[in-house]
């Protein structure tokens, strides 16, 4: 072990910071052993079942669920922020073209930076709580507009301007398709959005908080979070879970396909979670939503889930592996008409609210997050060799 020459003693922690408490939070928590997670003091799944998206957004920003009057006022305030500045809108075709096959999530990083500049976002270190709140609302309200515009431009279509008379979820689907969505699909997508607003100190949330701890502006914090979410081990699994269903193809192929993957030690996309040791509560709720739609695709997904768990119990006794949120999220979004390339961006359209709540909380702490790494390279110092003529 290298000699510690700093004034602070090194503390050994698990790889990946697993189980390490890095701060206190009032935003929410995940209790993986119980299969439960919550926003503030409320069950996240119960909120998804009973409340609209805007009410949960209000809860994370203000710490309480709104009454009818405040709910209407908050919904109107955020809806009025959906329209983009002219210079941002004018730049979107070039951003979409440059993003190419990388898609809207890659373009969102650039677009958010431009939005922050156009709106005059200042470092959170230099502004008060009211201005921080305003900046997070501006950014979060604009994310669905940016994502849907980039998607449509990438497909050769004109962007659809947002409507203030539609809910967050309905407006998102409207801007994506150009048609006002039916209530059943709107509510299904809304419940998915609510269920994925926040989920503990995941990689993207932690990234947002690290950047916030430097005092950077809200746009910079969110761009970093989007970058973390773009990784396939974090936000890229819903479409891959559907790829699993496609690869299996038909019910008679389920067992052979699963056995081959399990015995080879391959990961089955849509199964397993680093925190939950029980069924993912988000998966349970989304399975119920999918079964409400019905159809062969849903029945096939349910059968695949059943057989994966049964085969794992046989081949890997004692190993708990259940569906995670991505498995049925993909099924539900497909049923609601969302293209696969928009699955992870839709996740971002929800998680931006959770990121924002964490940014607001972290900005209250002036201590920068600055861990250390243990050097394991060649011994130092070594004399620098002379240049050979």
C-alpha cells in the first residue's frame, strides 16, 4: 500500500462505493431488501398509482404534495416554461444532424448547454434558492421539448410545438407523435414517468450532485447526469430488454434460449438489480399496467419472466434474480407507441425532475465532493531520462 502523505487518513471502501453513505438526503430512498422505495415520505409506487406527474414534481421541489389550488398553479407555471428560446430552437436541426445515429440523448447534452447559456443560468454557488429553483424548472420543463424535437428532426419531421393545456405526459406524447394521445396510453406513460423520477444515489444522480458540489450552473449539472444515463449499464436497458424478447421469438424457444445464456454466464437484459434483492416494485406496477392492455406480446413477456426465474432456481439455486424496471418499461412503452430509440430519452424526461431535486439539495452544502484514489502505478519518483539525440 502506498504511504499516505496527506493530513487525512485514507478510508477503504467497497468497489463502486457499494453501500457507502456519502451524504444525507430528504429527496427519497431505496430499501432494496424490502423491495420498497419512496419520494420524500410517500411510497413512489403509490404516488404513481394515485397522483399526476406535476403533483410529484411539486413534492420533490417543495417538500409537500400540493392541494388543488397549488397543484393547478404549479402545473400552469411549469407548462409555461416548455417553449424554447428562438436561438435554441434554431440550433436544433444542426444538433440533430450532428447527433446522427447516437440519437436524441446525445443531442440533449448539447441542447441543454445551449439552453443554459440562452437563459443566462449562473453558477448555483452564486445564486439564491429562488433562482436555483427557477433554473431547475426551466431546464426540466424544456427537456421533453428538446428530446421530441431532436427525435423528429432526426427522422426528417418538423418539431411539434408544446401545448400548455396538456399535462406533462400528454404533452410529451403529443410533441413526439403530432397527435393528441388517448387517455389510457397517456396515463400509462405518466405512471412510468412518475415511477422513474428518482431512485436513490444511482450513477446519474450522484454525477449531478458531484457537479453541483463544484458550484456549477444547473445546465452543467444536468448535462453530466445525462452523460451518465447514456451508459448502457444505467439507462440503456429498456430497448435491450425488448431485444431479449425478440431474440427468443416464440414460446417454444424460451427454455433453451434462457438455459444457454445462464450456463454461459451471460447477462439477461431486464433482469437483476444492484440494490433490490426482491422483486423490483416498479416492475410489479408496470407488469400490471401491461396486463391491463393485454395481448400476445404481454403474455409472452410474462411467460419469459416466469421461466427465467424458474430456470435460475434450478441452475443457480439461492440466486435471487427478478425483472427490473427496464423489462416491463419496454413492454409498456412499446404498447403506448413509443419507438425504441426514445425509451432511454423518455427515462431522462422523468429523471430530470429527480436530478433537479438533488441539485437543489446539494447546492445548500458548500463542501465540494472530492474523494481520493490510491496510486498503484510504478514507484515514484523516478529520474526523468535524458533525451537521446
